[in-house]
C-alpha cells in the first residue's frame, strides 16, 4: 500500500497561532511574463513575491565538455533531474553540432521537467518518460519497465553527487555522468535581511547558498517550500522544517502548491 501524501497547508494548528503570510522569497529569477501564476497569487492572497536566484548557472564550454571524453552517441537514454540540465544539454548539442537520434529515450524525474523538453524537441514524436509522483523511486520504476538494456547519460552540474546517481548505482544500471554546467553562489544577503515569511527553493544549491549568505540562519518561523524530491531532501538534510513540498499528486507545480497552502492557511486563520 502506498503511503498517503500530506497536502500542503493542511496541518492542524492551535487557534490564533498562525500569522498571515505577507512576503515570499522565490529563489529564481523574476518571470518574464506578467501572466505568471505567481502574480495571480499576489492579487488573490495579497502576498508580495520577491524573486532572486540563490545560485547562478554558468555553462561548461564545448572545449571543456570534450575533455570529459563523453560521446553522446554511445548512449541510448538520458536522465534529466532539472531544467538546467536540459538547457545545457541542448546548448552543448547545438554548439558542437551533435545530431541526437530520434530513438533516444528521455527519463525525467517529474512531469514538469519532461514537459520542458518541448522547448527543444517535438514532444509527441520522442520517447519521453517520467515517474508518477515526482520521486526518484517512481522514475526508477518506469526505467525498470523497459526491458532493453539502456546506457544512461546523466547531465549534472559541477557539485552534484545526488540521490539519483546513488539509486542508479544500487540498481546496477549502466550510466555515465557528465558535467555540463557550474553553479556559483549568488549574493542574496539584502533579500534575507528583509526577513521574508517564506522562502521557496528549487535546487539543492539554493539551500547551500542560504547558509553561505547567512551562516547563522535560524528558521524561527520562516516557512520553507521546495520543488522536487532532491531539493526537498536538501532542505531536510540541512535541518530545516519543510512546509510545502511539490510536486505531489494533484499539485504538479510550485504555484499550485502555494495556492493550496495559502488557501488552507487563510481559512485556518479565520
């Protein structure tokens, strides 16, 4: 029997113990479109969203990629655990004029990441797979259903040695990791001084950046949200309480998770 997933914002609280959320710091760049669901949430709940990437991403040049001596044509499947990995994989492919076989299989840790592939390939004409609940185990369950023995390529950043690789190794899958981008910690001290009611993370690097910018950070009532199982694990490993976890069934995105959380919280306050 599968374990029930707790919906965000549904925890029982003592009457009068909750305070309205007025400010949310999102560890990503500000959306380019004013039609972003974050701005709809601002109007709906009278909340201010501030956007500031906690990490900056720098692509590995093609010449440095070649030094890793990885031939993409040697692999029949790719595992993507972030949009950054997708961006920089196709950047390298374009820069080096590498032709990807239409038979290439793409395994993604979440549906949202799988759908992001539409930016680079014709989605309906490619072999794209993802786990049901956004967990690494569910992605491995999908991989296990493919009887043919695949050789997996795993694009990563320079500091990533994560649970995905551990699971691949434990399941005796043939894979090679390749570094396509580097992460640099961004200076977010001024944003943290504003004491936001909530911080939302999208990468483990963002959690690392938090403590780099504020080594003495104490949660002390600050709510924490995390998108993706790897980021959620990084939050918990850092000793922080995780209030919003996405994706989960029926809550596929962080804006939808925030919508549910804020609605439930406001109802509890009233």
